[in-house]
């Protein structure tokens, strides 16, 4: 060791060298820890991005389910359901309700609900005429003796729809103005849907039916919507076909909640040895999904039809293209 500053042992002060060695170890350890932390954070960020992008994250209840108040009651409470227009604030909406208490079966009621301390309520709100059903989920009973559950309902949309021929002409429903282009032909038809202002269609299941299904292609698919293949090519039990040889293609379509025109592309493909001859049709019908209690399970469902095949849609928007 250096007995005094500047003393040299083999050309280097041992105290200084040993100190430098320990400092270097500490410095490198801190750098390695820093790099490891950066790598771990990077991996977490990438994983979170991938989960979001590929739909691997926590399930979302979507826009159709609203969260209720979270106060805890200290006594019996009478709750008033207060309905309003989701797209036109200040417009009140009346109706009835069905309530599930603590996960039990739904029971019909009015817009006045009786609840006990700590009850957790799921409330289905039904207007039944102009507004789509709405759901308030997991609403803890507000403090006694009275409380309110606010719920926003979307007004059902009237929709103006136009489908155009491959040459850009508007197709009037039921008229023969899409020319048959022969065996193996493909058709890309522009489809415009416009909802009335301050209304919504709700999410939809859109069905494309090709009555000359025996002449539809399988590869590529006989029908596509916006370039996407159908989620199902089986006929739903609640759908009645217009033709005995029809093929049916089902697509999920998000709600149209704006008066801005939404443009879709309906793709049709005939097989190489078949054609969509004069008189054959393409029928596109979009059914709104609704919140309702299924009669067989007693559970809340958001769908087009119940388990008995009874259509629960508040609206169906349909257009027909006839070939000539």
C-alpha cells in the first residue's frame, strides 16, 4: 500500500489501483443493471402492444355496457332509473327495466327498483319503441333511502342505403340493372349506408345471400364485405333464404352512429364454370344486435336472435341486386 500520496508500487499506487478496480466493478454493475432494466421495460412494452394489437388483452365489455354507481347502502333503498338519449343530451327516455340481483335471474320491473344493502345489480333498460335496449352492469346500491341509476340509450337509426353497379349506376332494389359478366366473373359493388342524425344502428350482423349459390366460387369466397371473408357461411336458424340454392355469408359490422356516409364494398365471385345469370339475386340485409334476456338461460345476451331463433333486432336494413 502507498504509505503516502504518490508512492509507486510496480509503477502504480496500490491504493489507487485497488480503488480504481472497485470503482470499475461498481460502474459496470450499475451499467449492466441499467441495460437489464431497459431490456425488461422494452419487453413489457412490446408484449403490451402485441396484446392490444392482436386482441390478447383483457376482454372488454364494449360500448353497450355501462357501469353503475358504486356507493354502498346502509339500508333499504329505492332506486330510480333515469333514462336519457346518448346522442342528444337532455332528452329524457322512458321505459321499463329487468333487474338481476347479485347475479340471479332477471325479473321484470319498472323504472323504480327496491334494493337492500350491498346488493349488486345488473339492469337491462328497455324503451321498446324508439330506443335500443341498454345495460347498466354491476351497480352497487346507492345510500339509503333513495338513489338513481343513470342510463344512456341510443335512438334507433333510419338508414338510407345505395348500392352501385360495376359501372357506377345506382341500383334500385328489385330492378334488373347489374349485368351478368359471365362465367368466373368478379363484382365489386360500392355500398353506401347513411344513418339519420343523432341515431345509431347498434352493432350489426350483415348477411349476404346469393340465390345462385350453386354458381358461387369457394376460392376466392363467393361473397366478401370490405375485402373480408364471412365469419360464417352457415345459414342462421332465424334467417329464411329467398332461393332454394342460396349461399349465405354472415359478417359482423360495427354500429353506424354518425350521419356521415359509411362506404362498404360488396364483393361477389362466380366459380369458373358458373355465372350469376339473369334473374339471380344478391340480397344484403343488416340486422341490429340488441341487449336482451334469453328465455332459456335467463342470461343477458347481446345478439340478433335468442336461442329459440326469435329475431330480437330493432331494425333490419336490406337491399337487393338483381342480375340481368
